[in-house]
C-alpha cells in the first residue's frame, strides 16, 4: 500500500541495468492489480523503491545491493514545467547545481529521515514542528504532514490567489534541518497548473490525518525542485545544493 493507492502481484527476478550499474538478480514485483486514482491516471511504467531495507516489502534487497560499487549514492534534479528531470546514478551531476552541498545525517533508517529543528512562516516558528522528522521523499509531489503541524502553517501562509496575480506578498516558509535554514518563497511553494481556462495557482503544502505516532514531515518534490538532492546509502546522509534551472 502507498499513500495514493495500492498494488498486488508476484515476484520475479531479472538482470537490471541502471546507469553504469548492473544487478544480476534484481527483485521485480510484477503488478497485476492496482487501486487508487494515482495508478489509474498516472503515466508510469513502474515504481523504484528508494527507502531503506527495513521497510522493504517481503524484506527484498535495495536496488544497490548486489552491485559492486564504492559509491552507493544517487541524486535528483527535478525540472520546472519545460525542463527535463533526472535521477543521477551514482553520485551527482555538477552542471545541475551551484554552490556547495550541505549534508545531514539520517537519524532513522526507514525513510530518509532528518533532524528537523524548526519551521518558520514569515519569521514565526510553528509550535511543535521540531517534534517531527523531515522525510525527504521523491515519491511525494507536495509537502505533506499531520494536521497538528500543517494546519497552522497553511493558516499562517494565508489565502492563495488562484489566478496567480497576487501571491508575491505571501510569507516565506523556512524548513530548518540541523539548524540550517532552507528558504522557500511563494514562487517555490505554490504550484502553477495549466488548464484550458489558463494558469491556476495551488498551494504545494497539504494537511493529512496521520496515525498517532507517525511524526513525519514529508518533504517532497516541491522542495526538491529548488534543492538538488543527493542521497547516500554508504554514508547515510542526504545533501542539498541549489538547483540550476534554465529559467
């Protein structure tokens, strides 16, 4: 089960090539049934799980297991509307970011969970935000968390103008990890969607009913589009640098 639906099927094994890597016995789940709108409408060939083995279905190995490499890392560049997006394996692509990387230790080897020390909206801290772990997740389009922490953030941001004309004065949102601030302006956290009626603006943060004890702040593509993101299984760190976009 995923947050947006479920799948079922059976396991097979095959030789898989990913970048310069070859895995001679990759576990492949062949899907014969899906549920949920994401799978009904999404144009996808499959899902590549990128979290830690502790939450792998049936204990199947990570995609880097069984590969002889000194660099068990990968990175993402997520393009804007008219740009290509890339998963780089292994390591990083230097032309896709600028400035140095800042690396943070993974504090829980389930998801890529980092130590979130604060969230501010317009300079004001969100109470209780530091009780949540920041989970960096390329499989989530937005930034999503429990209502207890997300509803105050959305309230402090205020009303989004769906016509996209009057959003520049909205406050900045800062996600602080290990004391390092990652600043998101309205241009960063508002999605502009093209429809047959023209452009429509939507807030890229979503509140959800998380189960008790699921204290995660899921930081998805809306954040990773601004910050080129480097995941490293070998050293158990996640690094961020400013992404270089063509526009």
